[in-house]
C-alpha cells in the first residue's frame, strides 16, 4: 500500500509508516472512517495501531484488529470505546489472554463495558 499526500495536485510526497501514523492521528474519526478501515489492513503494525484508536471503525474491522498479531494493535483496540462497548465477552477474554498489558488497559476502561451481557456470563 502506497500513501501519498498531494497539495493541489502540484506537490506530492510519499508518506513513510511513521509519518502516516502521525498524520492519521490528526484526521477526524467520523469523516475519514472508510479511510481508517483501509489502513487497518496496512502491512505496518504502526499504521494499524493508529487506525485501531479510531472511534468510527466498523465493528468487523475492530474485531479483526482485536486479533492482530501485533500486541500494540490489540492494546489500542483495548482503549477504543466503540470496541469495548460492542465486543462480546469472549472476544474481550481472548484479548486479555494475549498479554497482561491488555488486561490492565481493559481494567482501566471497565466503565465502557456493557451491562447487558448476562446471557454471555452463563456460558
């Protein structure tokens, strides 16, 4: 995936992974949600990390990022309110099992977890 930044189609630069991750942090979550969903597929874990923070990612994309090979990406998903509000308990447990740091982040965000999971608690 090649990412370029163009100004009035006159000046174009190619963004490196680190620059792209920084740039992504500046963009509006809702307005560029489709762009962030594409970045969630990027080969660089640094770019996927930046995308994982975004609030308006589709749940399908967040679920995929929650299972990402990079623990840094999983940590960022654990900080994503949309993910924690909508994930099933089984996926949250899967994330926690990956690394103690993910468990700590989720513990810090317990208020985001839904209370209507009683049917899942019985399983």
